[in-house]
């Protein structure tokens, strides 16, 4: 079994800020954090966090322009460099 020491748990607020470009500096910080965790492969999520994030982007941000354009999260976070 792989040793999970060093994994960092990502909270819903981090996902939300990384997704919301209107969050200003928080958006940039969260986006960089997720990109670093992705590249180092040491971030982790739970189904609870993913459920909360889904509720946030579909209910609380239902008029948000990112949803109207239906961007994929991977495009918004731009993990590809």
C-alpha cells in the first residue's frame, strides 16, 4: 500500500476560490495551490468535499457566468501549463 503521509486535503473553499475568477487574489492563490498539488500528486479530496463543491457551483452560483458558459473545471484551473 502506498504511504499517504504528505497528502494534503483540499477544502471546498479552496475549490470554490480556484473556480471563481471574480475572487481576485484568493482565486490566484487557490489556483496555484491546486496546480502545485496536482503536479506533485499530493492533494486529496473526499466525496463530501466534491458534493459540497457541486452544491456551491450549481445552487449558490447558479447565475455565475462560468456556469452559463459551461466551462470544464480543468479548463478554468489550466493544469496543462
